[in-house]
C-alpha cells in the first residue's frame, strides 16, 4: 500500500503511456461539456471510507447533446422547481424541529466560509432556528480563514470546534497523498462524521448542510431527496477490515503504523442504526433555497464582514471559495493531476451554470490558470506531511523517504498521471493530451494570447461581456 512497493520502472511507465491506459476507471475518451467547461473525467462523490488504490470512479454523466448532469441540474433549478413551494417546505421543517426550550434545534457544520455562514445565518435570522455551529478544524488555517471563523461566531453563533490530534492527522494525510494522491481525505472523514456523531451525543435531531453535491455533477436522481444519503457518513456494520483511511485498512493502520483505536475514533463512521434510532435527519439547505455561490459570498460580506483571500488562489482566478485551509491549494492541484481538471475548471463551471461567467470566459481562464503549481504554501505542506522518525519511530519505517521535499512531491505526481490524459512533449515536459481550450470544438481559442485577453477583464467579468 505504500510507495516503496508501488514504484514502477520507467519501461513500465512508458508501456502504459503507449497503451494510453485510463487509471481510476476514468472514461477513455475525454469530452468537455458544451455548456460549462467540466470534462467527463470528473469523479462523483463517493463513499470515502471504502476508497482504496483499486477503486474505480463513477464519473459525471453527459447526455446525447454533450451536456453534463450539473448543467442539467442548473436548468432544472431555473425552469422547473417552484422555489416558493420549496421555501414553504423549509418553514414546515423548521417549525417541526424548532426548539421550545432555548436548546439548539439544529447543527450547521462548517468553517465559517461563505456557505456555512449563509446556511447558519439565514436559518437563525430569517427562519427562527437556534443552530449550533460545529467545526472540524482545517489542516492548516489561513490568516483570512481564522478571521472568517471569528466573524462567524461574532455574528451570533455558538461553535464547537474539534481540532484533531495533528500527529495522527498528519500521518493519515501523508498516507492519503502517497496511496491516493488525495491529501484532503482525512479531513473529509472528520468533516462528514462529526455532525451526526455530535447530533447523537447532544440529542439534536436536525443537521443542515449547504448544497447537494448534485449541483456539481453527482447523479441527478440524488436531487429528488432533500436528505443526504446515509451511506456517506454511516455504516450498517463497522467492520474495521472494511474501512480504509488513506487507502490503508484500519487493522493495518494499527499494526504497521502504530495507531490506536482512540487515534482513529474521529475517522470512523457512525453506525446507521444510531442515526435511525435517534431519528437524526441530515438535510441540504439547497433543496429549499436556490443555491447561488456568489450570492452566498455577498451575503456573508454583508452580514458577517467575510473577507476573501488577499490574492487569487493558485490554479484559479477565484478568491472567495475554499479559502480557509492551506491544504485546499493541494487538494485542487492533485485533482488536476489525476483527472486533468484544474481549480479554474471547477470554479468557472459552476459560475457559468450560475450565470456569472460565459463559457468563452471560462475557457480562457482555464487556459490561463488551470493546473498552476501551488507554490505559496508548499513548504507548509512538506512540513505537515513529513513523518520524522523521531516523532514516528514505527510508521516512518514504511516510507522510502519519510521527510518530504519538493523533489519527492514532484516524483510522486507521475504515478498518478493517467496515460490517457498525460503525455511528455519534446522538451520532456508533461502536457495534457486534451484541454478545453484545444478541444476541436474550441479551435478559436488555440491561438489567443491569454495575457492580452486577460487585460479585457474586470474582476470575474470581461469588459465586453453581455453579463452585467
Ligand atoms: Zn456542464
């Protein structure tokens, strides 16, 4: 399960590239949505605690006209859903659960980003709920992330902050990077599992998340229910051998890496029967109120003094989304390496669907920024995931190079570049075989100089754009 055993010889890598094998179960033929710029390589959310090196991904579906599921959800939101009716459903739900004794009546998980701020604030101040906000601490706070966290509680909320044992989390993050190239996975475990566990302990029956992942490409049928699928955060039976963290089974984490039951408690799902017996409901606010990312940002600025990142995030033009954890830079970067979809492609795609950007603008922004290396916090990352033998006498023995530096991180990339997506050019540099700006349907973008083009822009809007 570790790098030491997985290194491939250069001839094996070359053979795979010649075959253009598709890793991770990705579709061999790369297509880009005709409305947004997402490609058909985008994996859907999956049950992370079953994720191993062998897992085959389910990916976003495209219809016969080349339109992705997320764009169809956006159309459905604009054309079909009666939002007044949905708001009535929200009011009914709130009335059912509203506290009569000043105790908390719902939990809103989050980190004080624009979405959790909006969700908790509107539930409290418009719909009269008394939410407890809870936070599973980011790996490495950014300065502006901490400010936003403070603004959140300053705007009228109690917050339970659980900060994980960093010694454990750093080791799990290192394993997730080595085995899955997914440095965010251990954080996501805590983030998904914390709310239902606290709800059970504190006897709070209702949990509100912001948006349903179907907004970004999970299957459209997920939208039919206002509730999160129980399988994402609970398990019928907790069989340790079937639970994987960082691609390593729990028994192996104990035996080879010296982790204890206590160390792994926060990373284990809750038993489904506890959710059912306690009648804990996990709802998405986006089912009831039309979700619009930029509006949430403006709402959080207006009501909480939300601050953006002082500079655009590496790999994207955006400054307002996924900004509280230094690890986000690497999360999006690794998605770019594995699936050929950089941070710009994700952000531009939802902004196109939301009507805040045109597709042409999105294509040019992707050409300019997608897959830029996230150098601003790279030393923080290398320190975070280094497994010093003095600190980790047993676990460090499993790594070929316990202390991470840039060379090591760069070498790790190549194992995760799927041959059907990546090739080396004449100068021995890695290039994507397919990009949205070189797509045959976008030939007009091929020769555009993005540096000149970018001067035409003001913020996210091109000066000659029709969008106001
Ligand atoms: Zn689309």
